C-alpha cells in the first residue's frame, strides 16, 4: 500500500491501521504473523491504544524525516521542472522553500487516507467475507481500501503539493502569493492542477513499497530467528529501517517517470500540457525519453533515506510508548 513524502502521511495511517488490526488477534496468533515486540504488548493494549501509538509514532517519525530531507525534495523538484530553477546557480538556493505547505498537508491528508482506508477495509471486507469466509480475499479488500485512500488523500494533498512545488521552483515568494496567483489565473480549480497525475503516481508507488517492506521484514526476521535459533528474536530498529529504506528506494526508482509528469503538470505555464499522456508525450518529443528520469538520483536518495528515518523512528518511538501505555492501563484497572 506508502509515496514517502510524500507518503509519510499514508505511512502514519497504515501503520496505525495495521496495529489496530493486529490487536484483534490473540497473542499466539500475533506471534505467527509479526515480530515479538508487537505480540508482547498487543494482548494488553486495546485497539484504541494501538491506534494512538501508531499515530503518535508515525507523526513524530514523519515530521523528522520530512524536515531533514526536504532539501533533497526541493532539488528533485527543480531538476524535474522545466523552469530556470533547474540551472546550477539556482539549484541550491532556498532549499527549504515550500516546507510550510508540506507540513500543513500532513494531518488532513493522513486523516483523509485513514478514514477512507478504514471504512473501505471494513465494508469491502464484510462483502468479500460472505463469498470467502476463510479470509482468503482479505488482501483484495486491503488493496481496494488503499486505492480509495489514495484517491481521497490526493484530493486533500494536491493544493498543498501544488503550492509547495510552485515555491520550490521560485515562481512565488510566499504561500499566500502562490494561492492568490494560482486562483487569479485559473480559479479555484487551478489548485487541483495535477490531481490525476498525483493519484497515478501514488497508486503504483504504494502497491510496490508496502508489500516489499512487509516481505523484507518477514524474510529478515525468519533469517535472524534461524541463525540465532531463537523463535523470540526480533528485528532491531536499524534492521526495520533498512527494510523500509530499500522498499522505498525501489518504489521511487520505478515510479520516477510518473513523478516527473506530475511535477511538469504542476509547475509548467498554464495550457502547456493537456493531461498526463499529453505531458509524457511532449516531454519525450521535446527533451527525449531520458527527461522522464530527471531527478532520479535525488528522488531515490530522498525516499530511500526517508524510509530509513521514518521506519526506524517509527519503531523506536513505538517501543518507547508501549510500556507507558501499558503502565497507565494497569494503573487504571487497579
């Protein structure tokens, strides 16, 4: 199912959803599905507790990752655009321009994704369960829910993303000026320029990153338990971070052409491109197919390092919070 920035909002939501889902299993069932650190606390914590822990942990990790690596996002955006900002003298100037709209988008986009994902996961899951009570169609329900979450969160994110990229490429000097300028030229609908390109980028990215992340964690855990001979062995924070980093980097590499098209649609002068396919065709005709890989290195580094920071930070914060939540719950029941 998370792009990283990019998708940190969705990582926050899905991690919370996954922890809520795990809390519904017994401790013995969880131990077969996840690492020992999850199973040890899920038997005590409620679904509400695990949701709060996931949300807080993801929020903290996502904020740090976004702030630390934002300069790479700016460089990537400038390299992908057709503006003067891609020129060497301008490439590294004001590398934190556009940070504010990126931060402001996090909470509402995450809420839109989580709300839609959770609703569709439950409703579609109930329908599919009637046909396959054994739960074999559950992955399909999750895929449908993730796609719906992407569509909903993109509707919230795209105005923020548009303003962010306009600022990154130097077209406006402030958030307010950017909003006023966009609305003056194209009306309110102008704030949704590039919406479909954002959705088309997010869907394949998520479908690549999350399954890879879960597969890598499962494989790494099995190898570690086999080598140590301990069925209770668990992944260290750096090991989870490495899995997230590799999964994100691979997804970023594969979806770079879609990201280039999104950037062009959002930063080009009005009327230059008429949709995703036209933009892709025109970029190839005018600049060659290699132009669709513009910013490739910066994007892979940004999301790869972001995956390491996010997933590592998420696991660290989660493990620090779980004992406190358990202690508070124990006190309240005494």
